[in-house]
C-alpha cells in the first residue's frame, strides 16, 4: 500500500496506539511494553491487541518479546503517519500522493494542501544508512548517548524549515516552506527539472548567477552555508529558468570553523558543472572571493 492509502485506512484508535508508542519511546525505551501502551492510550487490552495486530500487518510497528513480555516500537512509516496526522489537523496538508524522489537521507512525495495547492512533502530519514556517521559529521547532531533516528530526523526537519523560512524572507531562490511536524516538511512545489539532468538552458550564465546570488544571500544575510551544494539539489524552472536550491538540513553557520571551506566547495562544484556542461569559462575562486569580500 502507498503511504496515502495506509493513512486513509487508520482510525482514531490506531493513532492513539501509535502516539502511545511514541510517548513510550520518548521516555528512553526502544521497545514499549504492551501494558505501557494500554496505560498511555487509555484503551482496553483487547482493543490495543487488535489495533497492534493491524498496525503490525501494515508495517507501522515492530514487535519483540522481551523477558516473556510483548513489546513494540514504531517503524519509519509508523512515525510518518503521526507527522502526517498532525499536518492534516493543522490544515497544512490535505492529501499525499506518489513518491517523486529519494535522497541520501530523505523521501519526497507530491501532496495537496487545502485549496488544491500542489506541495512537496519531504520526509527526513537522517541516519538511515549510517547513524553513527551522521553524528560524527554534523556539528548540530545531538550528543546524547540515547539519541535515536527519530530525534535526529526531527531536529534536521526543524533546522531545514527555519533555514527555508529565513531564506525565502530575503528573496533567495528556495522553496517556500509551508509547515513541518516531527521529521516532515511541507513546501511549495517547484515545477522544473533537476540540474543534474542537464536541461537545455537558453541563458546558462544567467542561471548560474541566480545560484550564486542565493549562495551569497545565504552567507551574507542569513549567515549560513548550504554545505552540500551540487547539481543534484538545484531545480530549474522551465518557463523562466529560475534555479531553486533545495535540501538545507546540513547547513552550517558562517561563524563555524569549516564554513569558508564548505562555501568554497559549494561554489566550486556548481561553477565547474556549468563550465563543463554549458561551456562557460568562469573562475570559481573569483566568485568565491566576491561573496566573502562582500560579507
């Protein structure tokens, strides 16, 4: 079943049980005992057992027997459902469609907001491939020993939402954020083509200049550096060739020790791509120095 279909199949009791497991996990338990789920949800034992059977069949929970007692934990999809529910209740999201992309640590879906507005629903999966590597490489990653992927993904979503909100307020070319909950962000939908697909551009030098302008505004006015910029996280609109920079959860602040190194790398990657693919002859260090000296 698609996530949207799973969501529609869930009842209030199902969400009560999912929320009870989430609350139990937040208390430091990887698996939550059946009796704890009953107590938190306020449902009778028989009701909880029936609901857990359904949730397990749908792949929203995993079960395990610990010291003779049944216990449960949320899966990625189970956590997704709780976020979707809150976004629906807040009138940020109305419907969830097909998956349209998969990143290193995210899944992207098409969605609808109230009023029929097409939106992008980004589900963060921080640490899915290497949780320990995530904590080592990201200065913002929680240092708590008991930190889970739930907490890391939630923190990443909050960071990205705040970055997009700041950047869109200063007219940088990024998707406008509409809301977030837990590890899920909803943004406006950009009708365009990913730059890595090498779309035919009428004015490639102008497109590059737009990208540099966004990098510059992020550094000068928002005080942040993307940190992982390449042709894979830039979408170019077909009609007016505006490049939108996406994927901001890993940004770092301008004051951090490696900020200039990452800024230079971002500029170098993008400029070299345009030089190679679109036949430009631009020196990335000239662009880099222009940004830094104006900062």
